[in-house]
């Protein structure tokens, strides 16, 4: 089963229920070599509904001392596809990476700075 690392809204119970139909059980970890960033919400109705103008994002900088905290969740292949639909924006790219703990997981990062 795949692992997914979330530093943003996929940690929220209401988002998990809406996206996966269940609450996820996870553990804390850190994404190394990335820094927090923001991406503008282009859909004004969505921005109004969320009460915010930007989504959380992360940008690769390659620095070992640069870390973003979050949670690692075990999900099914079908749920990974659900996460892809949830994160479907040109600003995000899903990559497979190694977290601070040594765990390998999928994570959505800024598409403009994503490592291959």
C-alpha cells in the first residue's frame, strides 16, 4: 500500500472524509530539502468557500537543514488516485521521495521546482 506525506489540507479530518470516505491514521515526519510556499487559488468561488486566497505548497531548495513537517498516511492505490484528483492543479506535481525518517512516500510539491 502506498504512503502519502501531507503538509497541508489532507491532514484535516473533513478533507479526508470528503476525499477518501474515512479518517486516516498517520505518523509525524518531515520533508527534507523543501521550504513552505503558497500557490494562489485561481477559482474565486473556491477561495471564498475556503476563506483563503492561497493553498499551502512546498518548493524544492535542496538544503538538508530545510524541512517541512507533516504526516505520513498509508492509503490504497485507489485512494492515491483520489488524492491525485483532489490535488489536481497545474501548480502541484506528485513525486516519490525519502522523508527524514527514511520512509519513502508520495508528496505533492510545487510543479515549477519539482525534482524528477
